[in-house]
């Protein structure tokens, strides 16, 4: 037994190398068992499409806002590069929720008094699709989506489904390249297709072909309708997987309160553990000095408020060590928060490690 008054340290968990990544051995066994039983479901966020030149959801909203600003009385006269910069700064400085800005963008595109109409909704969808694929490209490097498509085609196991919170069709493109049969689900209609079910929980905007506004969740009212509907088709799909399957979250910030609410609501002792892939918190070298100066400034301010007098640090190294300690503590907070919702965290040092982890699920 440890001496009285000492804290027993948590034993380090055994890890194994998977390509360039290292992963907890127990977590890897859990993922492999779920895949072998065809009970593994992937939840994909916007991060997985960025290598294809597609914008994040926030950047997509800002691009639409910038386009709208060209016609505004106040911002219209500016040079385009300043107009874009001012629109982005305004959203950051005033902490505008992109959901609110998306509502403004769609309203601007509706004719007349801004009320919903078939022509106005179609214009909105086409603008949305145009900006979504404006800079699309085929990556030279092997992407995470390509690794997932190859995993879906490997023998010895299988994916039960893939739930995407993105509008784009890049995953379907990779599935076709890998020769994997699939069916796309983007609305409540009963699906009769075969192969891997790719479920677009917030709607689907393929690069070409017809699109429908009904099932696209983009603006604040769209999210309200989704969360208020008791039997919304996408919520049913999500909850069913959270309750019965093992879910691996990839490319998601996990900050969406609706998703966290569903995790809490669907958890019970019989649910298998879920997993998320997350990059460790970091402060880049060019940001470190700014962080240290900000900590010093806040320390002086707190000393004034508490009237305790300001005690100088021992030097820059002490502040730098404090920043790194804080990053480690942030990792711990995140891990504990998600464990309370039934989600284990698999940390990576860089996004280039994600394809290796996906390969490791099938023992590649």
C-alpha cells in the first residue's frame, strides 16, 4: 500500500502501434470486435471532407454571407478582399452563431417579402451547392474517406452503417472507386437499395442531380424543427445506433448540444462503449508567446481584484510549463466529460494518423 497521505497514480494503459498512431489496446479490441460482428457505425463530421477542398460548415455560411454582402448598401462598395475579411471579422468579433447567419442568408435569397417559396428555396439550394463544391478537388494523398471506403469493402467484418452530418457526396465517390455497393438515405422515405447504408442526417446535396429543400438542415428554424419533432427520421436513425451499436465519431467536434443530449438520453448499462477520434489540444509555437503574455496579464488583474499583491514568475520557462500543463488538463477534462456520456476518447497527435487507425480496425 502507498504511504498515508500519498496519491496512488493511475497505471498507464497498454498501447499498440497502428501505423503512425498509438492506440489503447483495449480500445482497438473493442473496435475490431464491433467491426467483426458488423455492429460498427461511423458518425462523420465536416472535418473528413476538407481535404477535398470543401469548406467547413462555418466557412460555407460565411461564403454565402460574403456573397450577400456584395449587394448590401454598407459593405457593397468595398473591395472584394476587404468585404470578405470584414464579414469574417464581424462574425468572430460579435460571436454570431453561424445558425443565425444562415437564417439571414436564406431570407435574403427569398423573393418578395422573404416568405418561403419554391423558386426561392431552389435558388438557395443551388447557391448552397455552388459554394459547397466551388473549390472541390481530388486529393493526391490517401484520405480518411478513402480509408473508410476501403474498410467497408474488406472481408472479415463490416460496417453496419455510416451516418454523415455533411451535405456532400465525397464519401459516395470514394465508395464507387473502391467498388463498394451502397445506398444513400437522406429523408424519411423507406429505402429499398442494397449495400452499405450512408445516412445523411442533415440532408444531401450531391454535386449533380436534383435536390430537395425539405430534408436539408441548414438554418436555425431547420434545427428547431429537427429537435422538436418526436419521431424525426434522422433522430430515430441516430438514437437507434447509439442504443444498439458501437459508434466511432470521426471529424466531429462533439460540441453540438443536440448530439450530447442524445448521447445522455440513449445511454444505459447495456449499451456498448462508443469511441471518438480527437486531436490533442495544442498551442502552436507562434501562439505560445501570446498565450504566456495573456496569462501574465490575467494574473496581474486577479492580484489587483484580490488585493493580494502581484508575485512575479520565476521566468518564461515557468509560464511555458504552465501552458503545457493546462493543455494536458484540457485533454483530461474532455476525456472525463465524454466518458460520462459513454464515449471513450482515442487521442491522435495529427490528423494524418486517422487513416492508419481506420486501417487498424480490420487488422491491416
